[in-house]
C-alpha cells in the first residue's frame, strides 16, 4: 500500500490491536489502520504450539516479521509496535491486552487476523491435528475478543471487534474440514458476541475473504494441485470458481476492514469479500 496517510479519519488517535498482524492480510490491515492514524499493536509469535499449520513447523518467526513491519511503518511516521504474544495462551493474552488498553488514551478494540490451515481428509486425520486448527482459528480469537470486550465494557465508550474468517465458513472444501469447522465457528461466535455487546455500543463483525495469495495459499498450492496439473492450471481452476474471475488482494481486504471499523451502524454481520464466490454455496 502506497497511499499517503489519511488525516483525521474516524479512527484517528484510537488504539487497536491486530492479532496475527505480521504477514499477509493481517499486515495489510496493520498498515491500513496505521495510515488512518490508529496506534496499532501487533500480537504475533515466533513459535507455534504445534507444527500442525501451513508453515509445517513450530518455528514460524511471526514476532520477528512483526518487528520488521513495525520498524518499516514507524520510519514513515506511523504508530506501530510489535509484541510477542501467543494468542492461544490465555495468560499471555490477558496480560498483553490489559497492557495495551491501560497504556492507551482511547482503546478501541481489535482485529483478529490470526489463522492457520492444514490439509488432511477427516478419515486420515488425528484429534490433535483437528484441535490444533481449532485452537488457532477459533480459541485464539475467543480469548482476545473476550479480553478486549471486558475492557471495552468497563470503559463504557464503545468500540469494535473484527474477526477475519474465510470463504471456508460459508462453502465446504474437501481436505480442510477442521479449517471449515473453525472458521464457521468463528462466524457464529462473532454473531453471538455482537448481540451480547450491542447494549454497550461495542460492534462485532466478521469478514470472510475469498482466495488471497498469502503464505497460507503457498502451502495450499502444493496440497490442492491435481494429478498432472501445473501451478498455472491450478490457479486457472481456482479463478474459475470466482464470478469476477480473479483472486482477492490483502490490500483490498484491509481497505474493506477499515470501512467496517469506521461505520458505527454495522454489527453482527458476516461480510464476504470474495469476488462473488460465496454465491456458489
């Protein structure tokens, strides 16, 4: 994203957390918010609880990437800091959210951009694999949302929570049943939380991106390529599933997320940014 900083937007001066903001869609959201003069704290980790993820390793260098992103944006005069937080660890989440909120003059909430994928047919998978995907894609957003909501309710000034789900919450795909279950669960959780928090003027929404060429899709490329199919043919097949005929970009997803966070009348929604792909459901 190369646009100039947007001055005095509706979010200017507020403090927000982006969980999983080191790379991909999360990083694009960090930058988009920072350019709206939001003070952003990135929560990410260098080491995942298990290797059941699209990096296929426990060493994922998320905090290192978050530090690099924060340094790059800070050099442009934007307010971004990186914090080493494993969002699946309750004690770390409680401490980190409390630290950010109490150091802020205007804590406004958070965006959960954390996620991981793993390809395995259900009959070939283990319980630990299934639980690992739920832990990252559903348990972590529950923990961070719960802690942010507790503070926002106590402050009494309203706020917003935005959870990044997936087209997989609305369409079923073979080989990623755990991911579909987790993202569907996140969609349901977001709606229920929105109703709980509406009396406190805290809005909760869910954004469901379509196909975005992030690190997760680099992993999925190898897993989803058919027999005799090359990379170009795979992407032609994927784009054939999208009515607009093109994949989405992290920057476009981020711009949409900022618009949702700015709009004070939107809550309890699950909004697709997928080129129309969800209509095939």
